[in-house]
């Protein structure tokens, strides 16, 4: 039976998360602008009352 080897983390969690966030921001820039416009056009306010 083979022994499992330990995996050494070279980068800290913070560094890895920063790189992922940067990559996702760049991917988001390539999305159509209408997608981000739809999200930002939502008006915050009171939720509609539920029908009973």
C-alpha cells in the first residue's frame, strides 16, 4: 500500500483568494454589459406583500 504524501501550501489563503478575486473580476469584464446593468437596476425597497 502506498503512503499518502502531505501537500505543502506554498501560498497563504489570503494570497490565493486575492488571485481568485482578480481572475473573477477580469472574467466579469468580458461579460456583456447588459448583465451588470440588470443587476444594478434593481431598486432596493420594501418587499411586495404576499397574497393570502
